[in-house]
C-alpha cells in the first residue's frame, strides 16, 4: 500500500469561491479519498498546520500581517504549493484597496460607516499590510491555477495528475 498524499487547503483574503470550486469536483473527491489525507483546511477542524504537507492549495491574497505570517509558515512546511484562484495569483478583488492607504480604508469602514464605536479596532482584527499582494510576491509558488474561481475541471485535472506522480504542465505559470 502506498502512503497517502497529505493535502492542505488554505484560505487567506478571498471569498471562498475557490474552495467551492474544489468541492465541485464532486465524485472525484470520493474516488481519491483513499489516496489523500486532508490534514488542514477550513473544511475540517484542524487548527494547527502540520509539520510537513505534500500539497497545499492556497486561496486568497496576502492582505494582513496574519496572512503574511501564515503563508510564510505554510511555505516552510509544504513540498508543493499551488496558488488557487485569481486572488492568490494576482491579488484580484482584495487588491482593489491598493490605491488607498490603510488609514483611509479604516476611516471609511470603522468611522464614516459606523453607528457605534466609531474607531478602527485595536484588537482581534489583523493589522492590514500597506498593499495587498499575490501569494508569489511573498513566497515561492510552484504552480498557478488562475480563474475566479478556477474551473473545477482544472482543479480536478491538477489533483489527478499529481496523484499519478506527474507534474501538471497545462496550468499557466506566473511570477
């Protein structure tokens, strides 16, 4: 019996559409369930990223200090890192805030549009980075799956190729 491939999925600053597309591979997930071990994901209850993971799919852009620390740790503990979706690949919608300062964004969100406690939060909410960045601007990315969200067929084909011991060559590379 061959060892299972450890798989993690991560959600940074995005909408979870990529995870929905991942789930849309439907019966393929059932067909490969005996060959993968989902060790970390917003889809499961694991709270601590494992010591080493074979494959991590990352959704979302790097928008906060927490996102940056998380993706750096994940990269250090992942053999193959895939940026999944346009937010991870280019910054996409989260990066729309890049034309404004963090202070201007917080003023608009927490003061101008608030009825109570009209001030930016000082705890719980992660500190925003000055600019939103795609994942490959922070860590090395091995493969890119573009799309908003990427088609479930692309995610399926990449997973099946990797499980067959092949490196996918049909997904574009950026960075």
